[in-house]
C-alpha cells in the first residue's frame, strides 16, 4: 500500500516547532523539513503478506524498506532488504512463502516530524539501521532514510559554513 501526507509548509499544521525551510543555528533542521522537500510518501505492507510480496514491492518502487502497519496506519514493524538477506541465508528459497512478520523487526524506532535531523542521524548510527518511520499521534506520516538525513545535514553544514565565511570576511 502507498499513501502520502502533505508536508508542504502551507498545509502541514502538525506538531509544534519551527517551520520548514533552511534552518541554521545549533538546533539544525527538523524531519518535517525533509518531508516537505521529498514528500510524505510512505510504502507500507500488512502482516498477512508474504516475503515474496515484500520483495516485489521493494523492487517495483526501488526502495530499501517497508513499514509494516496495521489498518489504522500504526507502525508495528519494519522490514528491510537486510532482513531478506539474513532470512535467505537461514532458510533459502522457502523464505519467499513465509509471512512478513517472521522476518520484520517489531516495534521500530520512530521519530516525530519535529525531531531534529542530527538527533535522528545519531539514532540511526547507534541502532545501525538506515530507515526511520515518522509518526504523529501514533500514526505514520512519513519515512526517511539515511540518505535523506545525510543530504539534509550536508546542506545545513554548507549553509553554516557560508554564514561563517561571510561573517569573517565582514
Ligand atoms: P536497514 O539498515 O534500514 O536496512 O535495516 C537494518 C536492520 O535494522 C533490519 O533488521 C531492519 O529491520 C532494522 N531496522 C530498520 N529500520 C529500523 C528502525 N527504524 N527501528 C528498528 N529497527 C530498524
């Protein structure tokens, strides 16, 4: 299943905090800024589906992970290409017919739209995973990857560097 949440500054009225766009200063940008840039598109699957269906969905959308969600769009797990590689190593091709909950990671670490990008990056690094569902009021509203986070941090650091150079050159 695929659905989308609009995170453009004009529409998103969710959790409080600073607005979207370029954020300087020590607190850095927020996750919702990333979602505003890339769109709040989320690919999900339910526990009733098979690993083969997970593989087909990952391939067709060219993505690395799916959120396993219930009917109310609450995240109950996450399944990434890593889980499939590990599962194939253990069970071979029999894995393909198994249900997604046999390989998913239950209770994934999630973040709020207002979470700071550098904090999310730290959580991904500490937890050694590359995806994080974004949740508001317990429901999915986005998905970000380590690529999104690194891109955003680079832009922030470039901006801070330019500001510093402008300050130093008067
Ligand atoms: P990834 O690096 O995202 O491909 O995931 C590596 C491993 O971490 C896999 O076992 C995933 O199921 C798991 N994983 C991915 N994202 C999360 C997350 N946000 N919280 C907990 N586990 C995760």
